C-alpha cells in the first residue's frame, strides 16, 4: 500500500475517533430524540385538562334546593299579625327572606337539618298586598337558589266560608326528630314542638304529652304556640306521644321515637 495513503487513513481515523466516542457515550434513547416524542404526547397537559381538583372544588355540596317555602298566618293580613315562615331545603345553608318595599334579608334559622323558620310582625306602614310576594334565598357552597312564598291560609279561608272550624290544629318542628340519636352528655333531654291553629285557636288545656306511656304533661311548659319539656332520660329507645285539640274540639296527634345513646 502507498505509504502516503496509509498516512491519510490514519489521520482521518484520529479525527473521527472523538465523534464516535461521543455517540457511544450518549444513551441509545437520546440518539433517537425521545424528548421530541414526550413533547408530542404532553402527559402533563392532559392532566391539566382533566383538573380533578377544580371539579371537586367547583361543587362540593351539590346543587342547592328548596323543597317548600310557606308562610302561616293565624288570621287576616293586618297590622300586629305574625307571619310564620317555614322553609325546607338543603341543610347547613344560609337562608334569608325579602319582601319588596317591606323587609330585606330577614334570616331564617335552622331548627332541624334542612328546616328553617322565622317570623315577621306586620306593621301599620306595610302594604299587605305585597306580603304574598315574599322570596326566600338559600345559599350554600358558593351557589344559591330562590323560591316564592306559598301563603298557607287556604284552610282558614275554607273554614271562614263554611262558618265552622272543622280543621285540626298543626303539630310542627318536633324535637328531637323521629329516629334521631341523642348522645348522653350529662344534660337533660329536651323535647319541644310548635302548635298552630288558623281558626278557633289551640286549647292549651287539651295538650297531653306522654313519654313511654307515662303522662308528663304536668312537667311541661305549654302555650297556645308551643310545648317544651325537659327530663333526664335513661339510655335506650323512647317513644313520645303528643295530642292537642283546638277550641272547636278538633284533635291532632303525633307519635315518634328517638334514642339516647
């Protein structure tokens, strides 16, 4: 072989050796540009599109709802009468009532899970024709819903047309609720209920309260609007029975049970 040719080959080999060493040093995956394929897939971008954290924060409570919103009135719409508002809807919410040109953000208080009550006394300056346009607003988890009042006076109007009271009184907002479990904490167990009659009125002398068949009426506080009772009850299941009549003799009865644990 020509000595000059061998010299040129040797020189070329020396020049190419560093480049070959560099290629050998690189991982096989790097030689085929995996970074470009990863950038095409963009798994990080797909996670950002899903945003599961955002969806969970967007609606942690579900859509709020109002099942019913009524106002009870013991008589005609006139100054001095009391409107008793009662709303049933999503528990643990903020509930207010607005009446155009009359009242703004009247709060209703949660007396049982999902049951909100409040009252408004009609003033002389009020336009009573606007009272049946009361609107309740329920807010929870950054969302809200609204409902217009249903004036619960149909029974009273029917009784007025017929000339007699044949509608029984109402027993409402019983505490503790049916099936409720009360934790014994060293305090007396409290029982209560609201009473209402839109015609002749509740007869307080007719109210009877029994606990496990035992008449405890004498130890209860009774008025034409409510009954309250307190006693140290032993652990276990208890059955309460409440009866009431209006002044026309119509009777209502409620029976429920609860547990002291």
